[in-house]
């Protein structure tokens, strides 16, 4: 079984919801039969994600995320990073430092190291331009990204190197998304995920942050049983997210299975009421969904 819980569903600057990061759990039996999943993955961990995870750990079924009165970060085994914006990576410094100093092995001093997964371009930028400032110095020495994480760098569109698995059965394949362009499409690295149950062939599409580009994603969205797509509610010329008005131009059968996330604080003010009929609705945060039985 694969379960999927959005820590938050908000846009980058939203305040009523947390940021659009996901806790994915892989189970051999399922949450009704076992206390903790067999494998865990965070898709992104933004600047207020520690607050979101702290809230989630108090909910029924998520007790394994707690250690005394703290978040038990070693419960997180894998972290996939879609791109470098702070609403997707801003919580990593806390996670890395707590895994090193709070949850490190008291005898050997070795940190708990989760696996950090993304494309090589995202990983290089992530260290050089974001994490290095806070993480490269620890008492008495310099540290590198690999002192905090086991690193898995993927290569998009290269067979065998563009994916990783959870408990062997579930395959996560990354693809490029058209989020922010410097001068042309794909020149600033950002990614989405196509998730497959290799036993049943069922699939899920997760857009990551992206401009509207149905032509690029149509084949994956057609194949998937469920799609998660980022959305921007406010109209804007040349946006970096997918405008709701553009998403409405997708075929009806695609919209019906598409859940919208990464939305602004005004989603429930009325003008967007049609979303629940036309799409699979706005995703609600902190609710565990079963993606694959
Ligand atoms: Zn974002
Ligand atoms: Zn972004």
C-alpha cells in the first residue's frame, strides 16, 4: 500500500495552509495492521514544513513521527526535492542539524542520514546556493552535503537513472517541469514525479511547481488514475504556476481525476466553488490518502 499525506497545500506565500509538501508512506500490510510504514519519503520540506510535520505527528496514525515532545526526524528515510524555492527546501537545515546533533548516534557521534534525492542540477544548486550557508560549518570542522545525507542523483530521461523505488514495488520517475524560465524552457531545474505501482500498473501524476503545459504532461496524466496538479487562482500574465483558467481547458475526463494543490488563501471565498464539480477538488492538507491498495 502507498499512502500520501500533504503536509500542506498552500502556495509559496499562503498563510492559511502550510506549504505544498507531501509525506509518502509505503506499507507491506497497511496502516490498519502496522504502527509504522516500511519506508517513508518527503516530497520537499519547506520553510514552515517543520511546523506542519509537528502538527501532523499529533494526529492519529502518525505517532511514529514523534520522539518525546519533538519531531522524530529519523522516521523520514528519503527526501525528494522538486526544486530550490524556499517553500520546498527551507526546512532542510533544521532536519539536517537535528539528525546530526539531536538524533546522532551517542556512541559514535555519527548523524542519522536520510537519502536525499533529486537531479544532479538541483542537488548542486541546493548545496552551493541554499544549504551551504547554514550547514557547512559544525563545531571544529567544515561539513559537506554528504555529511548529512546519502545522496542519490537522478538523470531525467535516462533509462534506469531517472527513477527510484520505495519497497521495490513503487517506482518514482522524475520529469522536468516548466516552472521558472531564465531565458528558455527548462533552463532552471525543477521536477515533477510519475509514480507507478509495478505490480498493478496503476499510476499517479504529481506536477511539482509548473507553468501550464498540458501538452508535455498529457500522456502521463492520461495514464494516471489520480493526478495532483499545482494551481494559481489569481490571473497573471506570464505566470510561473498553472492558472486555473488554463487548467479548465484540459479534457473533462482528465479534470475529473485531477486534484489541485499549491493554492492561495482565497480558495474558499466563492468564485472557485466550481472546482469541486469540474475537478477532483482542492486537496485537503494533513489527510492520509490511499494511492495504491
Ligand atoms: Zn512552490
Ligand atoms: Zn516554486
